[in-house]
C-alpha cells in the first residue's frame, strides 16, 4: 500500500491542479466584467460613443492581453457611419505598469477593422479630430492626472483593415476604399519619432507607406504632428489602373504606372510633398469618336496628320507629372497648397510648368502661373472631335488667379504660329504668325473678356481686339485692323477675293437675351483697296445682322472715280445665301474699270456711267462669292461715252454686205447712251437702247453674255451728208461671237 | 582680374569630391581607384532590377565633417532624389543625388589672395550623390567601352555661390577647398585622377548691372591651372560675343587643354529637365544633433585655424602661415620638422618655416616634385635646422648639406660629421686663426685702427677662408674686434 500512496497523491494533486487551471481559465477567459470599465474609458478618450460586444482574456496573444470583440466607435453625427469597427482588438499591457496604478499599453492590435472617414466641407475632418483629441486630453487630465500626451504605446498594429473615405460634399458622393490595410507603428510616444510601415490596396492596386510619425505633440494637435512618410505604388494591376484613369470619353491603356510621394513636416508648419507620377506606354483613345478618320479641311490637308486614333497605328506616350508643394493647414485658416514646382512631362521633356498656390481644396482663392516649356504635337492627345487646334501646341504662358466662384481672372500670352486652327471658315495653317493675348475673368454667372488681342507678330498693324462678355449674355465689341492680303492666311475662303488694302472693322456682337440668336452691328471701313481687279476707295460698309439676316443699309465706295451706293439684304439662313440689293452708280469712269478678260473683239465701253437698279442673287456660304442664279434690273446711262475698237466709218457706210467693224484705233462716240438692263444669270439684256450723238440716234435692243458673246439689233438715224458715203437711216445687227477682233455687222433690210 | 574693364566676371564653381570611404556608397564593393575595369562591381553597381541601395554611414559622416568645416548648416533632414538622365555609363538611367533637401546649406570659406584681405566665398550647398561609370573611347575603333568600377563611388558636390570675380578667385577657392577636404581626410584632392573635379559656371555682365549674364558651364577641367585658363578664355569669348552684338547661349562647354579653347558640348539643362523625384528606395536621412556634435568634436584642425596658430604661437608671417597650411602634407611636414628643432632645445619656427618655404619648396618646384615626394624627410630637415640653430654649422654650410641631402639623401648630422663640416666654435682655435690672419695682413689692421672699420668684413672673410668656412662667423667677429682693440 505504502508504495502506491505517492502515486495516488500525485494523481490527486494533478487532478486538483487541472481543476484549478480550468477554473482559472474559465474565470479569466470571461472578463466581460471589465467591459463597462473599458467602454467608459474609451468613451472618454475618443470623445465618441464606444461599444464593445465582449471582453475576453487572450493569453495566446500575450500574457497580459485582453481581447475586445466587436469594438465600434460611433460618429458624433448620427447620420454618418461608425468611425471605426473592429472585429478583434487586442490590448496588451506592460506587466510592470499594472502594479503602478496607471496601466500602460505595450501594444494595440486591430484585427479586420474598418475605418470610415466622412469628408464634410463645414466640419473638416482634421479639425474634428483636433477637437476630439484636445477634449479627450482635458478630460483625462482632470480625471486621471495623466493625459494623452503621456501616452506611450510600444506597438500599434492594424491587420487586414479597410479605410473608407466618403466625400459627402461631392455631388456624386465619391468614395475611396483602401483595403488589405496592414500597418505597424513602433514606440508611439511624445519624445521621439515612431517608425511606421503600412501597406494597402486601392482598387486592387497595392501601395506602401514607410517612414516616421511623431513625436506626439504636447498639444495633441494633429496639425502639429510631424510626419516623414514615403508612399510608393508600383506598376502592377495595370488593368485596374487603366480603369481608374479611363473616363466616359477616353479609354486609357498603359504599360507601366508608378507613383511615389514623400511627405514631411506638419500641417501647421507646412507639410511638404514631393510627388512623381509616371505612366509609360500610354494610349489614350476617345470612345466618343466614330471609328473613321476625319478628313481635314482641304486647305489644311497637307499640314496635319491623323489625330483620331481609333484607326491606324498609334504611338504611345510617356506621361509624367512632378510636383513639389507645401500644404499649410491650421485651426483658423483654410488649407493652402503652395506649388513650388509643378511640371508635366510628355515623352521625356517637360511641356508645362506651373507655380502658385491654391486654398481650400481648390475651392478657395488660387493663383497659378503656367508656362509652356516645350511645344508638343497636339495629335498625341485625345481631343474632342470639334477641338479646333491641331499641329503643334501654342507656346507662351497663362495665369489664373482669384476665387472660384467669386471671380477667377485669366491672363494668357500665347504664340500660335506653329499651331493649326480649324474653326471653319476660320483656318490657319502652321507657320502663319499669330499671337494671342487674353485678359478675362469668370464667375459662376459670367465670363468677361477684358481684352483679347490677336496679332500677326510679323505685321503688327494686323490686330483683332475683342472685349465684352461671353456669358450670361453675349456682348462683345470687336475691332479688327487687318491687311486684306493677309486675311486669306486665316480665312482661306477669301483667297479668291484677291484683296488688298487695310481693313478696319468695328463690330458689336451680342444676344438680345440669353438664348436668343446672336446679333451683330458694325462698320467695315477700307480707305483704299482692291478686290479682284477692281480698285476702290473710301469704302464704308455699315451692317447689322439680326435674325440671321444681314442688312447693309448703305454701302458707299468710290470705284473708277464714280460713287457706288448699295443697299442690301443677305439671308444667312439659306444655303446658298440669298441677297437682294439696290445699286446706284454715279459718274463711274467705265474706262477705268478693268477690261473684261473674256472680251475678244477689242470693243470696250468707255464713258461715265450712271446707273440704278436692283440685283438679287445667291452667294456661296463660305466664300461669299456669287453662285447660282442671278437676277438684276436697272437703268444705265453712259454720258458721254464711246465704244472704242469699233470702226465708225464701216458702221455708218457699209450698206449691203456683212462687215467686220472691229478696229482698235477707231471708236464710236456719243453724247449719251441709255438702256434698260436686265441681268439674268450670265446674260445681260439691254432694251430701249438709246444712243444719242450730235448727228445720230441709235435705238434698239440686244443681249450680251458675260462670256463675251452677244447680239444687238439697232436702228440708226443720221443727219450725215450722204455724198460722203454715209447712210441716213438703216438697221443693223451687231454680232459678237467672241472671236478676236471680229465684231461683225450685218445690214438689215428696212 | 577682369579682362575688359567694362565687364564684371561672375563665377560659381561646382566641385565634385570623391570620398575616401572604404566601400562604395550603396554597396560593399571596394572604393578604390585604378583596379582592372569592371572588377569592382556588383548587382547594385550594375543597376540590376530589384536591388536595393544601402546607405554608407561613413559617407554621411564625411559629408557632415565637410559641412562643419565650411561653417555650413547641417540639415537634420535630407532627402535623396533620382536625377533622371540617360548616359551609357550610368546603368540605372538615373543618378541618386540630393535635390531640394541637401545635407548641408549656407556654408562659406575664405580665400587668400596676394596683397588682398581674405575674401569670403559663400557655399550654397553640399549634397551627397553617387558617381557614374566611365566611358572609354581611346584606342577603340567603332565602339566605346564602359567601366563601371566608378559607379557607386560616393561624391560630395560642393556648390559655391557666384561670388568669385576672377580666375584668380576661382583658383584660390579651389586650393582652399582642396586643402580643407585633405585636412579632413575625406578626399585625396587629386584632380588629375578625377577625385576632385570642378565645373565652372561663368558669365559676364556690365559693371553695375544687377542681373547676371547668361552663364555657360565649363567641364573637363583637370587641374586648377586649367580651371583658371578656361575661365579666362570663356570670359574673353563671352565679351567678344556681346561686343559683336551676339548673345551668349546657355550651354555646357568642354575645355580642350591641348588647344586652350572651349567648345560647345550641349545646351545646358535646367533642373526640371532631370525630372527629380524623391528616391523611393532610400528613406530620408534624419540626423540627431548629438551625432553632429560628436563629429564636430572630432574635427581636425583646419587650414585657417592652423595658419592662425602658426602666426599667433610661432610668430610666422601671414604669408608663411598661408603657404604652410595650403596643403595638409605641407603643414604636416613643417610641424614635424619644427618639432625636431624644438626637441633640440631651439625654438625657432621662423627658421624652420624659411627652410621649408624657401629652400625646400624652391628645390621641389625646380625638380617638379610635390612635398610628398620630397627626398628630404621632415625629420632630417628639422635636424638640419637644429644644427644651424645650435650653431654647429653655419647657414652657408647648411645649404651645402641640404643640397647633399636632397641629391643623395641622408641624415644631416652624419653628413656634417663625415665631411667635417662642423662649425668651429672653439674660441682658442679661432683666436689662433685670427692672430695668424692679423699677422699676415698688417696693412688692413692699420687701416681698421685708423678708422676704416668696414675692413673688418675682409678680415672675417680671411678667417673663414682659413677655417674653410667652419668657424662660427659670430665668434670670429667677436675675437677680431677684441684683438683689434
């Protein structure tokens, strides 16, 4: 028996120890009686309502470790989701501190937490955090004599968390979700910086953050928390990256993406950020364009190449962005972001540099100076179909400042010489000089152009100056001074005008109401000029455009020494354009008019023309040159006048046979010639022709084609002495067949 | 000095100093000059994908030392950046450098110019960066070779303010800076081997103009003399351009030392062309003040402080002190020699300085040697000066001994003994010789006694001749005067 006794005692002791162990485990395992204590403490610390489902002892995670299950920190705004929910929160305590009366956390670990941050303009996130932290600190100090600034935590760990940022102020309610969030912070304390390492994913794109935060500021002001963090996202998950970058109208493909950002400083002292974003092998395809190649205008055909990339080979781009800025944010002021450097690179070299600052997340005042450093081939970028610029981008600079929506002002100084402009019918080919200076302002309600000046750098007398408002109601005053010979460089359809002279155009353009058609009123003044072969002077062309009707109340000009007055109407809504005009010509020296190139007979009308009549016809919508049918009626008087190149001796003497009456050294003179003129398309009909000279009266009618052919039936009465071989009364037919020096005359029987 | 009195020259220098660390900046490869091509490289040097740089602590310490030596502000936070450019000898396609947050800012140093007060030259910044490899073109037809041994060599780029106004200023600045890095033992300062390289930014402007002219950057300057010549050439060239109505183009120019001309190399890039961004593979460098203080406490004596000590404690002239502290090796030599003289119980630093700056340097220059190559060691020169100071040999004899030491080497004491050059200081034997000379020159004795005292020199010479120069001239003088009454 004695031999079995120790064994029995041992078994008994083991059973007792096991029973004690099981009892202790179950007693400590359920530590829910700590829950109210911890909940209250967390309420005080966070300033938020905190709930915990259960508190247990978690010896597997550390000897002095409590596990809080289903921790939830509610937002102060009941409409917002909970600030944080964590499936498990493990709190480990320093064993020594447990005996000091002030337990110190050696580590906190959040397992599967979700943090929800709501961005609200009226209660900025950081300011709310600051409020909360400072209030908590005061409460703790008053209750425990120990504040948050005395906090020392050996390690804070987040395991597999989710960070959700909700921008509730955005009209579409933007949301950013960062998942797979893992983070470790070592030795968080008020005395030295704490290393931080984190990784997460944004829409499946992984990124890392490494660096230091802290030391915890005495004031617990999050604005004063120093940070030194480096963020990096490398080129994986390209499909997801492409989805992020693509828009409704532009499909983005890239073969490499890379982002790195360094942040250092503190918000109240200035948080400096340096960012580099690089997208290599980038393809930008518009999804809103038809899959056809748009044909450039004929005049630009040889100067541009296909910019629409849905067809044919596409070069990829290497696009990079670099910025260095300082973000200032403090309790009282609005955040201010100051750009020390801001560059955009395309295929290597920098193309754009910006300097300046913005406040209040782009909602506040801003001041940005943008400089174009290198011009690019605009075809590389996916512009909308109606984008008017092609070829090489403009050079120069522009400036924005002001506050949106109160007032933003723009100043631009651009050279568009290398740029092709397609604002049909305004078109400019490459290397045609053009400079643009703009001073404008914009508010939510209106866009004002203080001054827009377009000049020809090589010829400064050419300028277009514009000022006025674009919105809410178009009201622009435009002054154009431009040499007619240069107009075709920018307005190619006028090439056939073959104009010269300095054109001065004063024009007011506007709308009577916001949605009404635009109206214009102005005066075109050309002191001396030429259109085609016709020279003119003192041209004044007042005009008004209203309801798509161009009204020319009184065009005046001096042509060939005579006065031309025209009243006209042009219907701009028609295609081709329809016009009606009334024309008066006074004392025009017909001989000074250019010779009709189609006239082969050598017979030319000379003398002083007086005429009045109406002309109705059609004009090409682009070139404004006559096209289609033409109808005119009027009365002409040539007084005195002559037909040079006509042999009057043959005309008066020949009686019986057909004769050629052309002779460049002879002429038929008269005191006056009158006729009723009808113009129909290319045929001019002359009725009631009355030619009166001292000894003859010629009457008749005839017609003349503008191509140079015509026939006239004339009755001639003379007082000539028949002994000299002249006829007294006779009738003739004059025939012009367009043959050189061959105006024929056929005698007619009386 | 300005070449055209109507124009003012403005010069700023960028000096690249290769640091004398044992290993390279970001890996463990040895940092040595002259090894077989591509024998000192590893995947980090060769820019293999996936490799990560590890910062060399010693380099940071050397940068701090240099910054402290030029009274610069050591920045507690500095950041490495990638400077992106393609060059065949840079395998990564970028250089790791420091851009907007360098380790040192706002330094200064004072240059010494003949007959002018010390001039302050500001140092804008010192930043750490990595050197590139070398492209080798010579002796290869239709190809170039790349040696990556130099990749990863730690460099400090020391950028001056545009405070220099002449090539002489630039030369003095480089000498002072080279002396400093040598005193600190952070760089050997060898321009020919490229461990101390200089690029000069040069512009001219009309006197009184506030705005700087367009600058050009001069490269391939492998000696201080070439730096000065290239600057003078460039100033002339720019003035000629302006005078002829042309404009100076901002560009990088290459100095051709054989032809003494510079030629255009490429248009000068701006900083934004390099697309700098923070180096993601290296964390920002943060320094504790205590670390800086530790280094400061261990800084060696620097040239300016040493020169001041030489003047204050040894009574040397400013010029002599400047010459002796221009090179670390020179000052070390001088101090060692002077210590020997002091040990002999004769403190006369001026005499030692004279022997170093006049006799020794004169002979070294004549033979095209540097102080490191001197055949006369500091100890032996000190012994020689000591022999003079103790009166054992005369200055004249000392020069003979020195010439022997320089040509054939040897200890001066032994040379003096072997050649019987020891000065006669025994008054008995000198008196005997004096009496003999007086007896054989009665006319001169009479003339002296008649008031023509300058004849004494003749008599001294005769005694010295009789003793073959070994008699102490001061004693001869004294005995002669006694005998002549």
